[in-house]
C-alpha cells in the first residue's frame, strides 16, 4: 500500500482468453509474467494496493478484433466505474474502422484510442492512420501510440524500426499538431529525440512504463542506488549513449522531467511485468523531487483527462451505459 495518490495510465486489460495467450507469448519471447491476473483481478489488485485511478488499454493486433475488445472494455468500465478510465482500439484494415473509431469516441465516450505501430505494421505517418489521429484530435480526446522501437523482445529490432522511428512520428504529429498523445516508455530507445519534440507539440506526453528501472530488472539485473545522481544534459537531437539493454538513463531523464514536470505520466504495464508492481513507483519517488513525483504519479493524468472528484465515475458509466446487453 502506498500513501501517495497514484493514477496508473498504462494497465493492460484484455479478455481472459487473450490475456492467457499474451502471457504465453511473453514467457516464450521475454519473461514470465509475475502477476497472472485476469482483467477484473488486476483492477482489484491495484485498487487494494492503493491505486486510485487507472487507464485501461487494449489493442487490436489483427483485423476483426476491435469491436470485441471495445465491448469488453465498456463492460469492464461499468464494473469499475469509479476507478477505470477506458481506452478503446481500432484496426485500420477493418472495413468498419471509421465507424468503430466514431463508436469508441462518440457512442462509448471512451477517453481515447490505443494503437500499436509495430503490431499494426504501420508507421505513425502512414496515411491510413491519419483519419484516426484527426478524429481523436477533433474531439479533444487522447491517443495512446506505441511508436518506440524497443519491445519486449528485440530479436526483430530492424523490422520494428521500419514502423517505429522518430522521423515517422514527427511527420505524423505535424499533420495534427494539436493532438493529445501519450508515447509509452518515454519513446525508448529514441528518448532524447522524443523529448526534444515537447516544445513543438504542447500536448505530447510520455508514460514512464519500464523506463525507470523496470526493464533492467526484467532482464535479470539488480537496481543500484545511484544517488547522488550525476545529472547530464544532451544536445538537442543527440542520441544519448543508453546502456544496453534498454537501461534507463536517469542522469538524462531526471533533469528534463524537472524542466517539464507536467508532461510525464506514471504507467506500470501491469500485469505484464516480471517484478514487484510498485518497483517503479519507488524509483520515481527516490529520484524525483516530491513536487515533480506527485505530478508524475497522479496530478498530470488527472489534468490530462480533466478529472475531478467525480469525473472518473461519470466517464466510465457513460461508456457502460452505451453497451448494455453486449456480450464480449
């Protein structure tokens, strides 16, 4: 249980059969998932451990799944209305993608849409994605876009970079510069080029999932306490010498998080992690000043989603009300 108010913006919530398949894939390609919890169980676990709010994400890795996943998320949000901020998903190769995009944003009234460029095999600037970006931006909703190259397994990193690279992301953002967007993992492994875009795009946010020590632990390392931190600043557009594999360059991140304290959001990747659920909360509290840590851990997410004391309940309830009778 943590005393700090926590809003987790990255919680994976999938139907049972898909969750079990994902766990098998993780164990084959990366690590054994420590918390093999189904969606309702994952939400209850986090609530019991003091997480006040969470953004639930799902994503369609292949055509034909999106409406099923969105119905599941809507029903889940009904059961956890006070806690869950729901995100939907679409697949650009579905015939009804445009219709499903509007259903997610207008009918279900979800907080936004989640897309995963590598799984879609589409770069952010692919013309097929442009109408989705525009629909989200026009409604002042949030796009959660996995566009960083580093994945749970880097075996196919060259292939991933075809779709996940900073140049394609920059071009996409210049089409819809007002878009509210969350880039997971602080854009690893092109951290500094992503951070350099914060001045150009005022609604660009980053979640911290696995970038504050999690991936190091996932790959078998112990986390040393490196205080006092020897901070460094890198030249704009420089690719910093990040240690391999995917270690957080805290000397790079911390000073910039202080400079832009409103642009970072705590995300856990729960339950698809192989380490303690609160490991990165502790790291954030260890290395960031108290006022910045509070923003990262909850205040920024509440502001991004325009949530006050009752808004989370209203957001989730409206989603559930529009899917009464749907069967996932």
